[in-house]
């Protein structure tokens, strides 16, 4: 299990290419995917904000800020909850 396979799983589930996920875009859909990846990488894979920042090509302070809201968003927003569930299923199934 590593961050790259987590990213690949997110890309596969959303239909977004890795280059787009790692790019500079800031659309709501991209941010949702990145937050879910950050959440799983932090909570399930034990990645630090610095490691997540390197994985997603983001500053670690941005990662910490987004992670501070990730629990609320996953609990209360259906799109986040669905993608998080897909990533957790992939993780539990060994796909990540």
C-alpha cells in the first residue's frame, strides 16, 4: 500500500487523469478528490502532511488546512462520503 496506488485508485474511480489530479486546477471536483486522498493517506496509511504534500504536489500547510475539514465534509457531504467509501473499499480489498 502506498500513496501512488491510492492516487491511481482515485483517478480510476473519478475518471480524472493523474496529471490533472496533480496539476494546478482548483475546481470543486478536483478539491473533493484531493481531500479524500489526503484523508485516506493520513488516517489509513499514516502519511504526514509533508508526505501528503509531496504526493499531491501541495504545500504541507495547505494539506493541514484541508485535513482539518475533511472529517466534517466526509460525514456531511454525499459526494465526499461516496468517494471516501470507494477509496476505503479499494484499500480494504488490497487495490491500494
